[in-house]
């Protein structure tokens, strides 16, 4: 998994390509996944916010990880090219969806 450097700040709302929820921009941070189903889109290539990926496929939340400085992270896998990326769990993410993802990881 690539180490993310030179983050490009983007604070944009979007309509989720998985569940259809209209996700607003996030105050004080950057939104990169759906707050309800936790899915993301493969829009960044090398650096978060670069919007240079040609793939544009859905990225499925596949596991949770813990980062010593960033806290709980959602690991996303692109459903087309299989690229893996990590994104912070946001304060307004649906807690039941985060817990369910953690339970799926434990089930193996």
C-alpha cells in the first residue's frame, strides 16, 4: 500500500455511487467516502486529492486499521483495479457501518 504524501485539500460533497446518499462536504476536513455505507471512489492516483486516477470505479471498504497518529482508518479496495487505499474514519460516519466492517474483519 502506498504511503500518501503531499495531500491536496479538497472539500467537496458528492452523491454516493454505491447507496445514492447525497454526502455534504465536511467542515474542517476533507470528505472522501460515504458516511452511510463507507464506500469511496477511485479518483486519486498517487496523492490524496490529486483526482488523476483514470479508473473511477467504486472502492469497497474491506477492513479497518489503526494508525498511531491518525486513529482508526478504513481500508478501501478498488473493485476494478484492486488498488488499496486508507482513509480516516470520520466523526460523522455511521457508527453501525463502522462496527459492522470491524466485525466482518474479525470473522475473516
